[in-house]
C-alpha cells in the first residue's frame, strides 16, 4: 500500500513541478565564474524546480519497489495525460483531435501492456 501512496506523491510532485516552472516563466540562468556558480530564477520557478527534483528522487525509490516494465509506462502515461489536462485548465492550451487520439492510445497501450 505504501508503494502506491509513493506513486501518488510522485505524480503530485511531478505535475506541481511542471506547472510551477511553466507559471514562473523563468527557466533560470546559470553563470559560472572562476570560484562560484550563480543560479538565478523566479521564486515560483524555483519552487517548481524543487518539486520536480523531489519527484525525481522519489522515482528512484519507486523504480526499486516495482517492476520497471510495469511502473514506467503507467506513471509516464499518467503524467502525459494529466499534463495535457492541466495545460488546458491552467494555461488555456488547446486540446485538439490529435491530442485526444494520442491520449487514447496511451491509455489503451497501458491496458494492453498490463494484460
């Protein structure tokens, strides 16, 4: 049960990270001088970056808990479809026929792989 809870947390962190980085609108700037590295980005983008980094670290734990051929298509598919829906809701990005067909194929593919 814990491993499925961790997958849910991973999904929330990944999607939050993507939304916040997009909302922040600043990919960040890295300057490397002789003695220091300077990274600057907006606070919203930085929060998104932290969420996305935490999701990556959590995913390294999830990969060990599940069969890779099982978990990777499922979480990747969920992230792709959720991103499509979230992009439409928060950023008013258009969902067209091709997007719907692609999302449907992802869902069908996940079911077929797990039969």
